[in-house]
C-alpha cells in the first residue's frame, strides 16, 4: 500500500501532493526550494594539452575528413562479419569474413598496424598495443567488437544491409551503429595521432573481440585472459567500450550518460518430456498447454519490482536532472529523491518515463524461444522454451532461479510430473520437466566510481567529455552534464572487471543520431561518428601525460 500511495502521489502534478513516505520529521519540498549545494557537482572541463597537435574540432569541421570517415566506415560495414551462438569455432568457414575485415583494417590504418604490436587472440580477436615511454602510469584500454548480428531478410532493407551506403548524412548497414562506428573511430583517432608524429607516453591498448553479439567468450573472454596475465589485476587506468545511453538533451542541458554498470543476465530453459499419442484422443492439456500455463504464470505471478536506492547510478542521473534541468523534469522529482521508499520512487519514475527507463531499475523477463510438436495429428512429446532475464542491480541470478522454481513447482505437481531444477530433483518419470541454465549466469557488474570530488579518473574523463561536447557545433551553447548510468544489456566489459574499477560503456551518440540497432535499416548519422572520433582523440591526448 505504501508503494501504491507513493505512485499515486508522485504522479500528481504538484510536489506538495506527494504522498511518498519520507524520513521522520521531513516534509516534501518544492523543486525550487531544494538544497542542491552538494548535488551533482560538475567536473571541471579538461582543456586539450599543449602538445602541438591539431584540435579535435577539425574532425567535425573538415568536409574532407567527413568523406574519408564515411568511406572507412562504409568499407567496414561491407564486410558481413556476423556472429551466432550456433557457430563458436573461430576456425570454422563461417568466420571467413573476419579475415577480410582484418585485411581491410590493415589497408585503412597502415600507420597503426606498423607502429603498434598487433596480436591475434583465438585467431580472430585483435589486440593493438602502442607502448608508452612511462611505465609508471597505467595503460588505457579502448575496446569495441568486430561482429554484428545476422540479418533476416535483405529485401526488407532500404539499401542492401552490407552495402555501406552513404547518402550524404546517413551511413546505412548492419554494424553502422553497433559497433563498427566505434571500431573505426578508435582506429581513426590513433591513425591521425600517428600521422602527426605523436609518440605515446601512456601505453594505449585497443582490444576488439569477434563474438560480443553471441556472449563474447571466444573474443573478449580470451583477450581478457591475455591482458590480465600480461599486466595483472587492476592494471589499467580505465576501460572504454561501446554502450551507454549516449547524449540526451533537456532544454539547454545535455546529459552525457556512460554506462558505469550493467545488469546481470541468466537464461532459463524449460524442457518437457511427456507421453504422446494420437491427437484425436487428447488429454485436457497437451505438453504445449502445460508449457503455456507455466509461461502464463511466469509472466503474471510474483512480478519483479523496480528499485532506486542510494547506490543505483540512475538515481544520480535523476539528481543531476532535478538540479540542472528542474523545468524539464517531473515537478515532484526533487522531493521524491528525498524519500527512503526506493521502490515507490522507482515505480513513479518508471510510470512517468516508460518501460525503457523501467528496465534500468527492474529485472526483465522475456520468453524468446519456444518449440514443440512435429505433426498436426500427433500429440507433442518434447516441448522446449527458453526465457531470458536481465537482472536488476538489487537482485541476482539465484533470486531469478528461486522465483522460477516457486512458480513452476505447483504446476508440475498439478500434472503429476517429475521435476528437476538446476541439477537436482526427481527425474524418475517419463513425464518430466527439467529446468536448466543453458549458459553461465552473470551477476550485475560492479559499479564504477563516479564522485568527481573523490575519483580522479572519472573527473578527468568527465572533464574531457564536457570539453569536447560543449565545443561541437551541434551542441553549441549547451551545458554538458556527465552522469553515469546503467546498461540493460551486456557488453564485452563483462570480461574486463579484473582489469580496473573504472569501466565506462559509452558510444557518444546524440539522440536521433543513430537508428534501428539490431533491426532493419540500421544506420548512423556521420556527424555523430565524427563527434565520437573527436572524443576518442582528445581522451587519448588528455590522459597521455596525466598522472592520477
């Protein structure tokens, strides 16, 4: 009832109508009277070093660079380097396009290939090491993945999915925005620096896996082992990978939202074996009916709840918005952030902002695969279904498993089936349901520190981002606020947790600058690619001689 009251109160139009539970002695506050003194301080902007190199603004102002980058990205997109869970052997002919991609990268970035130590890990993973002159400072690890998701029907696309078509603004094709743009951007930044005679003080490592879209075990999973053996634990200053929520504008303020955490994940597989027979004499519920009943209850019973406690990075983003864009957020938000009813707050924000935001705070559940039956007049004997979960920060894969057993067990008993869950239980009957995890569950990622007053690496990273994006023409006159957030999906950084506590997942893309990731007509505005290139360029320069 407290959560319900909170939700109703928070969705009212006035903060004074707020009925969310507040700490003892505290009263709701209007947004304009909230004390923001210690809320969301901004990192000082980091000016580019006086290193004699051209400014990063050249990337977004020079038409020749625009055409060159469009050509580079187009050539990468033209290589159909897809990955799938069905093929995992890197020596399989399926992966032949990756060798073509390696050849193209060598042609596009000759200086990087000549200067760096280039290694192949597990045949297709790539490590580029640009050794610095100062071994006392930790290296940077900048990453992306080479693979893209497969396509379904090429005829659905406006332009062929592997044509890399450039229309003067948009670069079309699979991987244009996930994430060959990052791959090409990182290599382009290094190539440009080397063309100017740059010699690194701080070691820079580029790492590119080849199976991120199918869990990453063969690519980043193996690369991480090499890097940890070579450098040790906590050996990198930071890791920057794709991801995050890009750049979002509220009025005159731009929110840069790198992912500083990720939800966990787990898949649950249901496998039912049951007596068959002729469909003319069916039981009240066939095997498909039983699985359907289980799915029905999984989607309706004991539902997951969102939570926004003090440790959740998204809460800090809300605090930043309440401070820096009070006229563009819910009028009750500032007062709600004073509450200790973390579930009520999360429910209210989710109700206001939609499911994309809700699942930042809440475990998601999606039944993605189901199979059963072989003929219309034969009762199904084998029925399978797989459910995907992305686990919220306040829960765990074990919590998801326990919930599933709690919901499924009464249904199994109802139909007199034997039941085994996660390797234990009764499997004595031919009428049997097994519940397994087909992959290795992933707990939610460690949260990277984001206090600009205490965490020097985050403060410098944020300062570089502010400097770059407050200077690009598309965002001229706007203030940039950098705040960490949480990713609902998973990236290759899942394998790099041991290497640093400073892990940032961020494709720095303005809202509206990319479209249709993982679906038909994926494309990227070349302007946002150039802005990302400017960030990578200044990030390498600004960390090069800096010592935390």
